[in-house]
């Protein structure tokens, strides 16, 4: 018997089949093989067609079923994870009214800023744990003002994963986690935020029924069963946004536990057990997967835009033709800690929330033509990315988080020994690297949702630890000196 997980990303949709008894990944695949289309009609816009998510989900699904030899009635439960903060709108017949405005679309920023002032900054932060910002509620406000002909047809709003849930079950439901990432949830009253709804003039009728994150959210419909070759009635029993789900996939549930990713952008995600927030809104706080009003479990999310994208830029523009990322890591390792005094500020991928939404760009400092070469620049780039993580983790510590261990998938920047060792040493944490991904986590979440596993620990007992990186205590002063030099440059801007 198997558990099935779907991960609805902005670049691809992934499906993963997990053996329900062993917890091992049986098969996984993603589509499209090239990045999924993102439409930008104007600068700063980013939209995707929900129908494209479903089409690519079917391709990934068919692939994993064929690879595994599994049959439709072998699936016990389905879990869903998705790109956070997107907006999907449907009419009373469940027809999508417009393309989804996805996470990286910035058109709603002025609406969020106006709401932050009108509702009151302290009230927003203490009740929503965030500024309304550029999140889903503000995106809906943009639609209301600029596309009234669309707005008047809305029956229900959803997050991207809720749309996939609708396609699977024909039921429209949401979760507290989804409502919190959309900035619709009031953590003080444990209800939809009257302040946000009243400010934006959003009727409560737009919101579907709220279901538990773990638990029966619907059953595969006859039409979806035919499209996917599944048995009708399979439960959909888990759903969560990609960063809370990534933490789940790494068995990060309790206060002080930290999950991280380091792809095109980078994320550090920590669990907090008290209603707290950053007064400057440099990090965001949402309901974690195991949040309940009775047991506070919040995910504090630090996002760094300029992460792997800096390394890929250097590969395209600085590295020798044909040089792989592994070759770049080997070159960088030939440079000493601190890269002989070079500091790279990696924020070249737009405004950074951790810098209070300043757009400082990427810059290189301290190059001496007589002593520096390519390997020093490559090392300084990786150190600069790590230092941006530590800069954000300082904020998380100020919020009351004790950070001792960081868990991550063995992928992207975490494949670099320099990156992992520098993060461990400058932040004085242990790095644990695992063989897992978001779709596998969603599949196991579905197992928890149907009670197949008694506890999350049982669900992730088979999680394969690939490496442990401890801080280099004897070199900590060198790492901290390089970090302080970098930090001084950032705080001057």
C-alpha cells in the first residue's frame, strides 16, 4: 500500500509515491521538464494558469504510477503542498475566473502598506503576526479595485493547493495554515480577521469551510478517479504550504527546531511556541502544520531572495566554460575562511524583506588585483549567502528562538561543503542533511492524517540522515570576523 504526495511549485509539479509501511520513497517525478510558464503582463507581475498545475500533476502522477507498478486501489491517502501566498478565484460553478496571482507577484504591495497603516501596525503585528504586505489578502484587494467584473463573480477564494484539492475531491476547503499565509487569520481571536475583511471589504462568504491540516478533507471524486486512474473515495488527508511542509518533511515540529532550504532563494524556518513577531516585519510568522488554538506552534520564516541565484549567476558569467557546480565548490575550497578579505553582499534578486524591503543589489567589496582571483570570489559568494542566513537568524533569536540544529535536504547549496561548514561554524549550529523532499513529506503527512502513523515521529522514523556537519570550534573566530566585516557593510546601506 502507498501514500501519494503532490507538490505544486511555480517551476514544476512533483508527485511522489511512498511505501506506507516502510516510509521509503518508491517513485517520484516532476513536470514540466522545462520551467513552467509564468506570465508577466507588466513589470512586477507573475501569474500562472491553475489548469497548467493540474495538467502537469497528471503527467507526474502517471509517471510515478508507471515507474512503481502501483495500481489505483493501492493508494491509501493523498497529501498536497504548494507554492505559498497565491490567489485562486472560482465562481459558483467552480470555474477559475482569472489566472492565479502567485507568490512572486508584487503588484499588491501598495494595498498591503495602506492596510498596515489603516488597521494599525501594532494591531496587525500582534493579531496577524505580519504586515498584510504582498500576501493573498492584498492580492484580492487588487482584483477588487482593478477587475470589478471578475470580483463580482467570485464565489470562493483558495490557495494553490486548495485548487488541487478541489480538482481531486470536488470540494472546496481551506486550513488555518492556508488562511494564515494569506494573512486572513487573527491569532488572538482564532477566527478570520475582522480587521482585514472589513478594511478590504471582503465578504465572509468568499471563504470555504476550514478543515484540519491533518484529517479527512475530502475524497477522490469519480471524475478525478477516471482522470488519474485511481479508486474513487481515496481520502485527501493533508495539505500545507511549501515551507511548513518542507519543515514537516524534515521532522521539524517542535519549538527550537529549524528547517532550511537553499535553492534559487533561501529559507530558514523555525518553530516557535508563543505568539511573537518581529516589529520590523523582517521575518514572517504563520501557523505551522501542528498549530492548534490550544497548542501554539508557529513557523517563523526567513526568506533570502539572493541565494542560489548568485551562485548560478557566477557560473554563467564568471566560471570557465563547462565548469560544474561541483568544480566551483572545489575551486572555492582553495580559498581560506574569509576569502582573503573579500565580502559579497548577495542581495541582487530584488528587495529583501530581511532588510526592511530595501533593494540594495549585489556588490563585491575588498578586491585586490594583486592577491585575489576566481577562487576567492567563489568562496566569498558562498560565505555572503551564509552570512545573510545568520543575519536573519539573529532576528529569530531575538524573538525567543533557541537555534542549535538546522535540518535540510541534501540538495542545491547544501551540496557544497563550504556552504554547510560555514553555516555551522558562523551560527554555532549542527547541520543535519537528509534524503527527502516536499512531495515525500506531503505523502507522509497524508499518512498522519488518516491515523496510519500514531505520531509524526513514527511517520519520519525512516528519514535517511546523509550527513552531519558540526561547527569548527577552533576556527569560529575566523568565521565570526568575516561575518562581522560583511555585517558592517550591510548595516551601512
